[in-house]
C-alpha cells in the first residue's frame, strides 16, 4: 500500500481498513516508508490500540532523519503515552522537543498537553509560561486562560497578551474577569460578574456551573443547589463538577436525588472522575465506606488530579479512624485545589487527635487564603476552643460572637460558639443559641449540636429527640447516628463513650 492510499482511507475515517491493508507492508517494516508507518500507527491510535501504535511510531522515529518530521512523530508518541497513563514519559518527550527545537516545533495541542503536565508535576505557577505559549497561538483557548489565572498570571500581563485579539465579544472579557475573581476566592465579586453574564446567556452551562461553584465555595449550599438543578434541567448528561452537587445532596440528606444523579452520570460518561466520585458519595451516604473507597480508586484512575476525589477519600478514612490516610488524602486534595471544606476537614482531624499546633497552622492558612470568608475565620477560633487555657477559650467566644455580628447566618460560627460554651460548661447559653438558630434554619447539624450539649448535660431523652430530628432532615448524618449509639450504650448500662471531635459540614 502507498502512503497516499492509506492517507485517503485515514481522512475518510476507515481505520479498520488501514489496519487490514497496511500490514501487507508492515510485515516488512524495515523497508517501509516513514509515511506508511505513520498512517498505520495513526489508525491504530484511532481504534484505541495505543501500545501497538506507539511501537510503530517508534519505528518511524528511528527511520526519520528530518528534525521537523521527527518532532511530529515524537508528539504522536507522546499522545500514545498519555492514553496509556504514562505521563512522565510523555512529559520527557515534549520537554525535549521544547528545549531542543523551541516552542514552534510543537503543535498548539502539544503545547497545551505540555502545560498541563508541567502543572501536574511542578505546580500551576511554573506552568504559566507554557499556557502563555498556547495563547500566543490561539487566544481563544479559554482553558489555557483559566489555567494561567490559576497559576498566578497578573491581570496586566493577561490583558497585554490578549489585547485586541478577542474581537468585539465583550462577554469573553467579562467571563475572564469573573473567573479571575473566582480564582482569587473573591466569590461575591465573581457571583456579580457571572450573574451579569447569565442575563445575556441564561442557558450557558459553564456560566451556571461557575455560579454554583461560587456559591458552594462561599458556603451557600442552598443557592449552589439551585444552579446545579438549573444545569440538570437543561442537560442531564452534563458531568463537569457534578460531584460537588452530589456532595451537597449528601449533606442535605437527599439520597434519592443523589442516586438518580449517580445513574445519570454513569450513563453519560463512565470515564470521568466526577462520575465515580459521585457514585462513591452515594455509597458513603448509604454507610458502605469500603464500597465508596473502591469507587474513589476508579475515580483516581480516571483522573489522578481531581481534588474532590481525594477530599471525599479523606472524609471516608476519617470516619474509619484511619487518620494518617485521611490526612494524606486531604493534603493531596488541598495541593491540587484550595478548597475551604478541605481546610476545614484537615483542621477537625488534627483537633480530633489533639494535634493543636498542626490544626492551628491549617486554620491560619485557610484564613489567609479565604480572608473575607466567615467560615474560614471560624477555624482559628475553633482551634482556640479546644485549648486547655481558659484565656484561649474566652478569646474563641469573642471571635465567634464577632463573626456572628458580621454574618448572623454563619452556621459554622453558631455551632462553633455552642461547642465552646459546652466545653466551658455554659450549657444554658449553648442550648439557647442552638434553639434560636433551629427556629431560623432547622438544619440537621444544629439539631445534632443541640443533642450533643443535652447529652453532656445527661438529658438523654431530650438529646435523643434532637438526634432523631437531625436524621429526619438528613438520614445519612453520621454525627446524629453516632449520638444515638452513645445514648443506647448509656441506657444499656455501658460506660459513657469518649467524646470525639465530629466533622460537620454546615450547609
């Protein structure tokens, strides 16, 4: 077969025909032309035989003398390695081309792959120059713009890079400004800009997704649910960030809706980390931690850099009292993406094992990263509440009260202040605070917190009622279930259980 005939078949998408016909020449690979080898290897790639395609790309590379053509072949080899999840070798090939032949030797697609691999290996900041190279080729490569923003590119540098290249599409510039605010954890600013976009693009799924994520990151889970549901009304096959929606549904006790979401995502895309993470969250909600962890491994196979996978893995390990694994998973999640729930979980785990200094470090880091977030400001106060020094606990009370003055709806401040009152034996103040908040919000976390205070006061009947009320709102509330088990032990004549520091995500 001639290379031109194979190329015609390739252009028509007849890859199986190439696989059948090309071996007539491939059996004599040592006398084949590079072009024939390339067409054959490309057809193998298209039908998913990546290892075999890599073999013939390598044979072609050995025969090729021209540097530009050799670089093209090596980029194809890197594509195969990416499919085989051998990212380290793909990165080595692309870096060698970039360093030896210059950026122009790489296609725009390969430049983007190189940028992503550098971000995964060396960090987002070091990947910025590579994303900039992509944008010089194609200023509309929005994912490269977002990645450069995440890596810390300055607004001025970004403006100079894209100036005059985005035409008259004002919404693109507004999108970039909105994402910049989101990336800098300025959620209210981001919400305002994304809302402005939503007025002219009311059914744009990406805009709705970022509105959902902004509200989730700001701690307003109810608003986040509204936007995720809008996405589902438009397109039930949309996968991106839907595991965040699944996590919120679990925290709200909406297990049936979570089950439906899991099925929809599995049908839509069984190859995405979000799909398997959502399924894991469902099994976690059903109390099947081992099954959940198995599905989280599938999520990691799909995408080893998906932060929600490691975040939920950390929560599962925490429940199973596997503290070292929990801390390792949560740190991995934190390193991939700075998320307040991850910092909160890490703080609580360190407190549960009396690692006060580590908890203090995590809490202060969260406060620096999310400086205007009331829930982030609660973390240092929570650490003080667990101190043995009365002065620290008094300071914690003052901080929680100050946060509630600024944001009366901050449930983390309510439960944190109630916990501090409980630890300082100010039980009446704790119950009054929680009952007032329940009248306003009626959340399972508040009922559980009230149950914990009443349990400490040895008012077991009243505590049981509150734990049961929590389970009515969220049947998967592990803290409420644990509270009921503790009461049952007391009623059966057992010793009072050792108190743990429970993790509650106050949605």
